[in-house]
């Protein structure tokens, strides 16, 4: 079993850090959910125009900040100046990992631009034991696994799930390659 899951009997994941009382994917949301006793946070990352990795889900800032722009169109300074509609700021991935050393983060790498930077941050912060890397894109997951190596915990992609389902009903398919 990967260290991400070791020593836990219950795996309650809080989607985007929780948004019931705090704005999703903010440090405040992670703290709120952590204070409730949750350890596993699902979150999303993207890269800014100048290559910084920030926590944000949507492809556009419209729903969360009322802006018709994307994270990838803005510099980190511009992103940091945004006040989200329901409060809070858009944090860096490194801020979440640094501020919450006891939490486990399931990180959906939303864009190709965020892939290498996310893995670099996780390596530099020695955080492979408390992160699981995810993507809905099977090809992106392959790149994640190649770049992160065997120490990384990775999710199953759509093709991985399809292959598992095929094998479960007796249809031969290749083994999945998750870590």
C-alpha cells in the first residue's frame, strides 16, 4: 500500500477542500475541513502565465471571481490580487503543502502546463508520501507517472478503469500502470 493511504481506516475525501462554509480550493477551506477532522483533500492545480502552480479548478475565473479570463493568462501577481466572490484568495500549491503538513492531498493536475511544475514542487517539498496525483486525461497520467517515478501515488484514469472493468468480466486487457 502506498504511504498516502497507510495508517488510515477511513478515507473521507473533501472535494476541493470543501465549499460548504468556505470558498473551495482556498487555504481557509482546507483549514475548515481539517478542523472538522478530515485528512484527505481533493484539489486541482493549474499554471499561471509565468509558470507558478496555483490551486484552482475551473478553466475560467468567471464562476469564482467574475472575470472572463483563465489562470494561464495571468501572472502570479495578478492571480494573487484576485479576491474570490465568496472570499479568499487563490493559493499556491506550495502554500497548501507547507501550511498543512498533516493533510493528504489528491491533486488533479488540470493542464499540461501545470504538470512538470507540480511534480517539481512535490519533489522539492518531499511530499510524495502525502500526495496522490490525478488527471482525467489518461495520456497526462502516463506523463505524470513517467516524470514522478515510482514514489508517486497516482489515480486511475478513464482508460485504466475501462481496462479493470473489462478484466472483471473476463475480457483480456493490459494491466494498468498506476503507482
